[in-house]
């Protein structure tokens, strides 16, 4: 792993803003451990054990066992379980105190090319984790997305607001499935008393993002490093918020330990709110030498992206739990690019 990524793991493992007194000695189930957020969260728990002997038992239900073993196989306290979210099977475990359900498809291309799989994996996987939490009376945090707000609104959106989505758009497979999974969480909380809450994450990135990642923020960074112009395939008017990966993981651990049953929480850095075009301009100025931003609107390519609009989330509910983001948008890029340029590190 890169230096910046390893720095994030080291800092989070001893961050006193996290309720470690509740997590130490417990059994924590983390799905999506071969992905970005779930992988960082699992590594933090592993490093916590190594640094302070926390005795956290880390259970990783994954589809790609070989990939998980390559990343975590030698770590003490880790159990890797073969699990296919789309099948909806509930892992058989002796104990479970916390569930953080991160597993999800985040590739917009696949949301369009494999929408049925996107829906099935999201909904069936979430219900399986809810059944696991219910069986063990565990606390659970389900990782949802800002995309549930659809095209958004002109003002800040709190968690009580709905989102307008076109149910007949194939690209809606992802946000519609996340909405249904959220409703499943609310249903389990209401009918069974399951202690589950929802994290609506803004787009998250930072160290750990692969250089070949196909999402637009990564393409912007590659253009700057390679001296290419940034060519927007949309008009760039869509406005979003973002959150650094380590800030997101700290939020998830906060919600797993302190979140209120049956509630959703917006997780974002309010200072990052900007349009895609504005972000491209910022990146070109901060990290490019000759990079310019142009608009080359491609209607076919644009269908892969979330609907245009303005998603500015009210984060006051999350802040009330004591969570604050540490990193600004330029930091997200700088730390991601640092690890691309100098990827090797001996810390982990």
C-alpha cells in the first residue's frame, strides 16, 4: 500500500474520536473488504489489534476469497468467509456484535450493463446482513449513497427528504436498489427492533483508489499526471459533495457504535460542494501543468452517469454524534495522487 493509505490506517487505528471501548474485544463483520471503504475499515481493525492488542475478531464475508486472503490471510483475528451477496445466504457465525455492510457495485458502467445484478446484490445482500444482525442482536450500519436523493434540490437536503428518480431508467438500478435496501433497514428496525442505521455517503475517494479507476474524479487526476486535457462527457453542471475515505470510515465506525436505530445519516464534507466542471477546473489548476478543461458532450456516455442536478446534503445529524471531516477536496486529490506517484510503502 502507498504511504498516504498507510498513514490513514495508522491514524485511524488509534483515533480517540472512535468509540474503541465498545469495539475492542468484539466481533465485527465487514462486507466489501476487497473494495475501497470496506477494505480500509478492515485494515484499520486489523492494525488496531496489532498496535494495542484490542482482541477484535474481524469477519470478512467476501465473494473473492483468494483476493481477500492475499490482503488479510496472515492477519491475526481475521476470518474470511465465502459469501455471495446476490445469493442472500446468511453466514453462520458463533458471534457477531457489529455489522458494517459496505459491499456494493460502484461502477457506473456495470450499473447500466448489469442492472439486474446491481439490484439483486444490493437488496439480497442487505437482507442477509440484516438477518445476521437480527440473529445475534448486533448493531449494524448499512452503507448507502447520496444517489438516493436523485436529482436533488436547490437547497440542502436533510435525511427526511426524498429523491426524484426515473424508475424506467436502467441507470436507476443503483439508487433505486439503495433506496429499497434503506427501507429494508427501516422495516427490520420497526418490525424486529434490529439496531440498524444507514450511512448515506457522498462520493468517497482518496488513497486506495486504483490508477485505472474509471470514475470521473480519477480520470481528472490521470489527465493532469499525463498532461492531457480533461474532456467532460456531460455539460459538467451536476453538483455533488465528497468525503475523504478515512473520514468516511471514521463515520461508519461512529454510526456502528453510536448511530440511532432506524435513522439515516448524511456523510459528507459540506465544503466540497461544487459542480463537476468546477472540480475539473480545480484539479487542472492544482495538479496540471498544461491541462485544460473542455466539454465534449457524449449523450451515450452520459447515460452511464447519475442524473444531473444538485445534491447538497445537510450533515448536522452526523455532526451531532461528534463526527467532523478532516480533509478538503484538494486533499482528497493530493493524497490519492501521492500514492499513485509513489505507491510502495513498508509501513504495512
